[in-house]
C-alpha cells in the first residue's frame, strides 16, 4: 500500500525546491496576513518608509515580511543560529540578520534553574497586567537611539 502522506510531503518538498524565493516569500507573507497575528496589519501605520525597523526575536520572519514593505531597512535579531541562517537565506536584501539575543545585562545566560539570571528573573514581582509600550526607533549611522514611553 502506498503511503499517501509521505508522497504528498515529498512532492511539496520537491515543488518548494524549484520555486523562486520571491514566490515562496510572497506565499508565506499571504499566509501570515491571513492566519498570523493581527498586529501584522498595524505595521503599515507603525513603520515609516524613511526609517529603519527592528525585529527582536525574529523567529521565522513573520514580522520581517511586513516590515520590509513599510520600512527602509530591517534589522532582525534571532538568537537561535539555525533560524538566523534560515532568515538570511529567506531575506537576501533589505534585511540584516544578527544571530544574537538582546538583554539589559552583559554576559551569558543559562536556562538552568541554578543560574543567577534565572533566580533573578523568578524573584521579580509579577504584574497582573503587562504595560503597553509605544516606542519609536531611529538609527543614526551605526548607533541606535530608542525612545520608549511606557503607558500604565
């Protein structure tokens, strides 16, 4: 008996291999636009064509698809190396992918429960409702200045 699901998966993989990347990116962006987060549709109003945009924790690039449309340039930070490499392959232009995590502390962080960073994180008081942040980012040559205003 023929396994239809594996044949279907092999056919999809072969088809993806011969499709050009712009077509695959267009298809993925349409998928995220239809089934992804609602906030993706707000990027048109939050990004400016004469400013750069930042995606922190880019993962598979769902926000990068839309930021590329509405911003001059996108810098995506993704700490997982295999995802960062996939983003570099997916977005060859108008996007710089940095394979690093961003934090307010210097050094390394471990997810082990014995690490000082993990203990410090658990000891912080938790808020019942998270604050909303309205932030505007402006890049000046190689330095970044971020102005963030927290609304309670």
